[in-house]
């Protein structure tokens, strides 16, 4: 045929499974939540092709460094889908992105999101964005834009995934990291809110496939249902970490995500030094014991997969410990001295866990 078909019954985007009107409805529903994240540097509103941030705000810096990160929340989205709860998974997304950014001492500025669905359910998409917006408020950043993509045939009607990217800024001479760490520094652990957003492939395999548990099953050790525990939002530490940098000297942070505590802490330990973390300084939450016991997972396997109750660590000079713990306590965050930095000696540079967890 040399002409574009126009007969009734011809193929259309809608007949292929993409509902543009539903997408427009989702955008309208999410606008009120995005507004709540607005910083004064943000220009324009939702609906443009790009989010705008007034970079003249960076003039107050002598040598501003932009920090960026991108991430998702992994298979935790399947727990949200099964439970039909969509307004918390956004907290996880913001935490995964913005708490990576704050590790170098950067202030979170703005974030964009990407939501991929099998079918656009406007209220469901708006609930996801609501969670992202609430997370942005907790991180002190703006949600300046995003994308919702409908992929019929690739994803089921109820399937979805989320990803995000963020930007922050730090003054060059305040950049945190391995080059600041010294022998005798203390390692401060900040409590996690649970599993956070890593290791869910292992967790789901254990609780569903091996233990035969269900999401609506109440677990006495947890004090709630399994589903409620697994969907507990990731704690967002961005503003807590920034508060530390304002009230005392900080040498480095480590965000405890995929790879576990030792591997992530090792990423900020310089050659020639070693971090030793004492397990006896805390008791992991019941969910970690449940996964280990139900799946007969060895401790080292758990520790390289899950956060074991610590979501963020700070490395500070010994003389800064009291001020750091006071700042975190005033912010309602449980924190404690978990280890120290020593010279490497005959050990490989990096980090290790020693001792046994407190009962």
C-alpha cells in the first residue's frame, strides 16, 4: 500500500497496549506530590522535556564538585506488587541514590525518576511518585522530573520497576573519602530500618521457596506480618550525615548496600590502613536471624549480602566521637562506636568483622 491506512479497526497505539490518556492522568495525580519537594533553585514545573535547576546557586562555592548517582531498588518491587502497596517503594529509591551521593559529603540537590510499567494504572503510578517525593523531602532534594513508560507485552499488567538518578554538590576542600582517614579513627555505625533494599533475591528465595512462608503470615519474632517487615522503607541518612559534617569533623562515610558491611566499608579505607568492626557492639534485627535460620545461610554469606542492621557508617577522629553520637541521638538515630582504624600490619588493607553478635 502506498497510503497510510485509515480504515476503522486499523492498528493504533492503544490497541498495542499503550494508553496515553492514562499516562496523562497519572501526571496530573502526581503533580501535587512533586510540588512538595520543590527547592527555591528549581525552575518551571512538571511536564517539560527537562527539569531545570538554577546553577547560579552554586556561586557561593569556591570550587563546587557535582556528585551524581543512579540506582534502583531491585526485586523489592515484587513485594510491593504482591502486597498492593506502592507508596513506600519510592523511599527506597531515594535512599539508594541520595545516600550514595552524601557519602562524599555532598548535599543532595535534585533527582529524576524512571517508572516502567506493564500497564499504566494512574493511581498506582501516582502512589509510587508520592513515595519518591516523600523520600526527596527526607533527603532535602527536589524531584525535578521523570519518565513513566508503558511496556505491554514485555511486562505483565501489574508488573513495574523503578530507577532514579540524582545530583548533589560539595565544596572541593570538604570532599570526604579515604585520603582523610587516619590511624586511630573511630568507626560509628548507624542503625538500619531493616533489610533496606539489598539482598531481596536471597530473602525471597529463603522465605518463599525454602520456608514456604506467605506475606500475610504474622511472625512473632518480627511483631508483624512478613510482608510488612519486607516492605519496611529504607532509612534515608542524607540529612543526618550532613548534620554530622556541620557539627563535628568527619573523615568518611560508607553506605552499606549490596556487598554488605565489610565490603562497602573497605571502599573508603586507604592503602596501608585497616578497619576492624566488632560484631559484639550490636544485635542484628530479628529479620536477619530469620533469613539465616530459615535458609540455613552461613553467617559470612549473610554478611556479604545483607546490611545486618547497619545502614550507614561514619569514620571520625577519636576526639569527634562524643559530638557525633550526640548529634545523631538528637536526630533520633540509633548509633554507636563499632570499630576502629589501625595500621594494616600483616593484614590486607580493607575491613573485617570480628567477634560474635550480641544476644
